[in-house]
């Protein structure tokens, strides 16, 4: 039976981020993607004008429907929206035995809050216990640990704090896009095992592009897709970062939105050979 990778995330009607980016990524990387929607957003490159969380029961029913019918081996969680939705997701995944990659999306590319500050503590408390792989950027890591991030030593201690608190957590991919350098980005994968915590860095050029909306969603989905295809954490990390870098480069000369100051989404289809 074919394996399914399930994304649980918000909808972005422009197709750049959220559930739409997740499904495109999974398809481009050759895995079957299923999708449970948590929130409908109304947004484009000018901003997010509305966020409508679905009823938590409806989110739970969608998850049940997919899990009942498909061999779901990997779950990717993105925008959750509210504490009540986080609670229902955590409940439905309590007995799930596969990997759960959680991208703790807090704000949109255009800056708007996607999870209410008042709900953050509950989202953290509910979802971290079911997460096996976490993919925060530096501000998200700060907010998840409620500690400010200084140098690399502090990043490592925050990650260790998360490993100590979250029994299922095996890997944390800290995205370096909000770091100090404007020319290079260093992403770091921390893994924990009985032998302790290991870390692996990947440095790559910071690509100035008009198509960077949804890169976080794409990276986390690519990680889930590579894990579903049997990669270990280290090689899934390298392949996922490479995939996003490749898409950023391929999307570089293209415009997808008519707003001269707006960021469009990645052009995932450029990674797929045309079907004939
Ligand atoms: N999920 C949804 C529904 C969004 O609208 C956004 C950003 O606007 C994100 C996730 C996060 O996007 P990114 O991958 O750019 O961090």
C-alpha cells in the first residue's frame, strides 16, 4: 500500500504558502499528499486581510477521515490558528506512531500574526508532546522556549531545553534566515539520541528574490516527504534545504504577483517535468 504524507495547515488562496505549498512540494518530491485544513486565510502579497479558523470538531473529523482510510506514515503540521484546534490535533495524533514534523508558523511573510499571542502557550503545550521534528526559525525558537536568543550557544541550550521537555522530539531544524548575515544563511539540524545531541550545519547563499513566500512551509514539507521516502534526518535535512535553494534559484527570474513590492510564492511546478 502506498504511504500518505498528511499536512495539517492553513489555506493560502494565492497558492504560495500553507496547505497549497505543502501539497505542491509533496507532489514535486514524489509522495502522495493528503491535506486537512485548519484555517482559511484571505491574503495576497499585500497582506492577510482575514483569518477564519475552522471549528475544531471539523478539523478533528478531517484528520479521522484521512487516518481511517490511508496509510499515513508522516504528518506535517503548519499554521494551527487557535488553542482549540491545537488541542484537537494533539488528541488525534496521540497514538500516531510515525513522524510528526511541526513547522511552528506564528506570523505570515507579510508580518501578520497567524497564531494569536494569547493562544501561543496552549499551542506549544499541546503540540510539542506529539512532535518528532520541529522546524522553527530563530524568532519562533525564542517564542517556543520563552527565552531570547543570543549567540549559537544559547540556540543550542534552547534546543536542549525543548528535547528535555518533549519526550517524542528527535530533531530540531533551526532555520537561519533571521540570523545576522545578509549574504549567508546557516541552517542547523540538532538530533538527539541515547548518545546525546549532535548538530549539523548547512550554509548557503542568502538569495534575494521576489518569490520567497512559503519557503518555510516548503522546507518542512520537503523534510516530511524525504523522511517518508526513507531518508534519515541528516539526509532529509540536506535534501530539503537543497530543494528549497533550487526552487529559489529557478524562481529568481520569474514574477508571479503584479505587486512590485510583494513577495510571490515559490514556483514549485518548475521542479516537475511536464507530463505528456
Ligand atoms: N501557512 C499559511 C496559511 C500562511 O499564510 C503562511 C504565510 O503567510 C505560512 C503558513 C507561513 O509561510 P512561510 O512558509 O513563508 O513562513
